[in-house]
C-alpha cells in the first residue's frame, strides 16, 4: 500500500491538489513487482533450490504451439469475463483475465529455461523466422483492431473480438515478440559500456520510484508552462482541477511528453542510485 499512499495521497495532492481516490488500490508500476514476489514465494515453497526438471528447449514450432494454446485459453476466458473486475483489485493485475494466465506459465518456464540452458538453444534459432512471425502477427492484428473491433467502432461481435484478441495479442504475438526482443538484444545489446554499471545497479530502484515522484515533477513543470502560455484549459471552468484539465494546443502534446520524460529521467536515475547506495539498501534494491 505504500506506493498508492505516496503517489495519490502524498505527491499528487502536494503538486496538483488531487483528492485521495475512492479506490486507492492502484499499485502503479509496482503491481509487477508484487506479482514477482508472490511467484517467488510460491516457487520457494513448492519447488525449492534442488528443483531441476530436465526439459529441452522447444523448437520454434513448439514455441508457436505453446503461444497458440495460451492464446486460445486466454481468448476463451475473455469471452466470459471482463478484463477489469474484482480480481484486478484483489491481485493488483491491471487486466487480470487477459494477462494473468500467461504470467505463472512464463515465470516457471523461465526457471526451467535457466536450469536447462534454453538461451543457448535460442541463440541458434532462425532470426528470419522469429522476426517474420512477429511482423506477420502485427500485420494481421492491427487491421482487425482498427477496422472491425468493437473497441474502435467496428462491426465484429464483442465475443468474437475478445477471443481473437486473446489468441493473437496474448498468444502468438506475446510469444514471438518476447522471442524477438530476446534474440535482438542477444545480437546487439550484450555489451558493456562506461555507464553500464550505473544503470544496471540503479534500475530496480528506478522502476519503483519513477512514477511516485519524478514523473509528477515533470508533469508539474509542463502544466505550469501550459498555464503561463494560456494553453491549459478546463472542461468545467468552475472546477480548475487537474482531473478537469486538458491541453488546448494539440501540437504541444508531443513536446510536453519529451519534456516530462527528460525531467523524470534526470531525477530518477541519480536519485535511484543514491537510494541504493545507502548502507544496507543494496541488499533489497
């Protein structure tokens, strides 16, 4: 609960006068860390340090089959359950029925992969096939998303779209985008630079704190500029709150994003490194 209390009741109220939300169980980006800790506890209790099943790395056809099975199962769940409901609040997963099925599968598959040197096998897999399936799935998915899905005014049945969305996005696309990112950084990112140690040691803390405070500083600076230049408007002028505000000039949205990002990054990384440097903090961050 520390993240929502700091973010909403603390800094958002300090910077923007925002009220404490009626549903404070918004964990921000730390929902993901919450899931990792939960799976870590389950792993420690159920598997233990000597758990080491011998399972060979699947072929690309095997990865495609696993992705398809996950996609079909997710699609069936989405046909009957909405993405956002009680389970989202209880488990702190933003889109529970769409996302959660794949998380334990990938977590424990990762443990199996480490124990059976899957990464060495993945290094030898065809980049052409991996990238081609990834690109092809995007080419199929996005015309469906923008032309026929009910989310964008299309005529496809919501039930059918829920199934296809699960099959493509969480199944085949999720599997092969993961493989594409893996082999890309194997080939082009597996190097050390002068700043590698600084960023690698601070990254976990940076992930935790970036949304609590640094991004809000950037937002406050951008909104102050908009207000000073007459580009901050309110849907209801009698209620000048941040929740009621919008950018009057749409050409300023992208520059504003760049400004907020730059300010947040300049604050986040040195602060994260400094926090981790406090004696004892490096043991948990």
